[in-house]
């Protein structure tokens, strides 16, 4: 792996638990889904932020192990929390137990995660290195039998990465489709994603990572299923879902950003 930590050697940067920048020239990259503190039985572990954070990183460790890698190869970490004070008090210490080398990191406080009792969700990008010989462009897998419409890990072996801007329910004339209508906006957002993918020579099967921001997880959950399943046709990417207080326009109910791989 050709990894270069970008550090300006300012005292404030040296004391942080993450790098301001990490530069890599990867041949193979792993994207994980956002994982949370669910136990083996599917229920959240008890005890609050500390135990949830520990369980979250244990689950991520299992995803990394399936790809024969470890936390020292993580180049980017994205942490969503609903209580930043609790994370600083106990969650951050649990996270630090798993990392030696510091990755680049972003932390966001969100209104809600998939379950109202969830306090933390974490996703990773990992530089795997190794030979591309004989490997398919994409390897999608799960480390657990979770029953959800997503894969916990997606490995990209070579190719080019396509980063889409966040897509919303805009019509070609700039008006908003389905104002107040979750199902119509879901249809339009995935329609817009499909247009961009096709323009780049990609398909829904090319998507490796999906991040969805919604104003209401409960409302989104009632309407997304058929639309999303029809779009991906069973070939789901790694995925993260968070609830936020607002998007660029008050009419928008959902915004989805995807990363795809092209041979």
C-alpha cells in the first residue's frame, strides 16, 4: 500500500485521534456499510454509548477480517452519533482501542439513526492492496446474516470510481417532484441516479456505496422498499441511512449519494 499521511505538524493536529488527510494510490478498496451496536441476536447491546461503540467496531472488525485486512489499513472513517457528549465521554475511548494508525475521519451529529435507541453508526473506507489478478471488479459480501437489503462490505478491484453528487427529487426544469409525497420522491431520486450512472456507462449493479439522508426514517421506511428493490434488483451496495433536520430546499424529503465502480 502506498499510503501518505498528510500532517501539517501543527500541535493541534498532532494531538488528535485522526489524520487531517491520507493520500493513497489503491489498487483494491473496501467500502463498508454503516454498522451499529447490534448484538448477534439483532438487538442493540445494553449500556449506552460505550457498549454500542465497542460492538460497532467489533462488527466492523469482522467485515475487515473477511477481506483479510485490519484497522491500520483504514484510510477514511465516518462516524454518525446522536449524542456527541456521550461519544466524547465513552465512545471515543472504545474506538481508540481498535486503531493503531490514525485514518482521516469525519464526525457528524444526526437527529436519528435507523433505530431510535441507536447512538452511533460508523462506516469505513479501507485500502486493501494486493494483486488484482483473477479478481472480479466487485466483491459484495456479508460478515453476518443480518437480513437487510444491503451488503456489509464491497471490495472494488481496480477500475475507476464514480462519485455522484447527492440526488434529490428534481425534475429536468428544476421543479420538485412529489412535494410531500415520499413514494414519488423515492421514484424520482432513483430515476435521477440511474440517469447519471448510464451517462458514465454504469448500472445499478455498479454501485458500491449508498448514503441516504432523510427527514424521517419512519416515513422513508414505509415507502422505500419496493422502489429501492426494483432499482437494485437484489444486487445491493453497502449502505448508510441517517435522519437529518433539513435538506437544501424545504420541499426535499430525501437525498441519496452513491459511489460506483466502472471497469
